[in-house]
C-alpha cells in the first residue's frame, strides 16, 4: 500500500532499492508503438531509440547508450557537453523528457 503523505512518499522515492528504481525509469511511447504494443509507456533500456521532447536538446533523436538506475537518468548518443578539460561527455536526461520511438536494439 502506498502512503498519501507527501513526507512518506518522498522518503520511499529517495530510499527505493535498485530493483524498484528500475521501474521508475519509464518514458512514454510514440503513437505508433502505443498501437503496436498496446501500452502507454515502457521502461527505457540500452539500445532503444528515443527523441527528446523538452529542454535545450529538444528535437534531437538518438540511441540510448547508458541507463543509470541509481540516478534515474539516461544518456543518449550524440547529446554531449564539454567538461572542464574540453572533452565531450554524454549529457544526462530525465526519461520523462523523451519519447521512445523504436525498441529494436
């Protein structure tokens, strides 16, 4: 049973074990995939193709190269930012800001 109390809900969210955090890394499916899979959203996995819908990288599409369950973030191929040394590092994006366009890895 889930608590309706904000305090307890936040506590459960931040103290969630890794197997529950995996379920929280979900993203909505594109309209074609919704019809095909008869689902609204899905857990994001490495190799899926996603399209960024919000933020400074809006409109970019790429393959998921890494999923961080501990931080609940995904890393997409081609979306990078320079670090202090000037090297390009993948930019983390929250999965709610993307749409899954293809699940074939």
